[in-house]
């Protein structure tokens, strides 16, 4: 894993190269709204301020060395540290609330997926030597499909499964 300082450097480099992907305006507005509601209670004021910070600074930067994610903190990873990518479906799992809570969770998930352009959920990535996938909120990032295609190109890993016709055409081109 790259250091936090490298991550910040990669974000600046990605911005210069046009490979910086920011949070969508709709998600930014939602984070600000949630931050305002959270700030109404004095005890949750730090969480509200944190949400304002995320709304202002959330982004993903891609460089030749690796990628950096600035969300609730800055994380950076080199391309050779990655083992796999996996698009994740967006779903809300509700504990409690009975039937009404479950229906609200399903309805919220369906509404977000229907209005989302690009990737419909987070993008999971697995680091070599680690057991668990990590996730980045790709569905909340502008031009998430272009971002994922750049990540495929730099890492050499597959994010989007190829259609059967594409796979045979590539195999024929290589032969």
C-alpha cells in the first residue's frame, strides 16, 4: 500500500493529467443535506462536519503508478498490489423494521440504481495477500465507467466481463 503522502501526490498528478474523477453533484448535495441534518444535534456535530468534508473533497485519481481514493481519508494503491476487481451490486440490507423496513430498503436500492448513470454500485478491489475485498463508491463518482476502463487499462485486470463475441475477436486478432 502506498503512503498517504504518495496518495496526495498522485491525486495532484491525476488532476494535471485529466485523470481525476470527482463525486457526482447529486451525491454531493445528498452529503451536504445529511451533514446539515446531522449537525442539528450537538452530539453528532463532528459527524456532520465530516460529511461536509467528504462532499467537498471526495475524488479518485489515476496515474501510471497506481490510484488514489480520497473519501473519508486518502488511500493509495500501486497497480502491482491489486489481485482482482469486482463490480458490486448496490443493495440495502435492513436489520429490524419488519416488513416496512425491508420494503423501504429495497425501494431505496432500486431508486438509487435506476437514477445512477455508469456503474450501479461500488467497485470492489482485492489486494494481493489479503482475504477481503475493499470497496470504493464508484456509483457516486462522475464518469465511473471511464474511470473503471482506465483502471482496467493500467492494472491489466478485468472489471467488465467481455461478451462472448469480443473474446473470440480478440483471440483471433492475437493469432
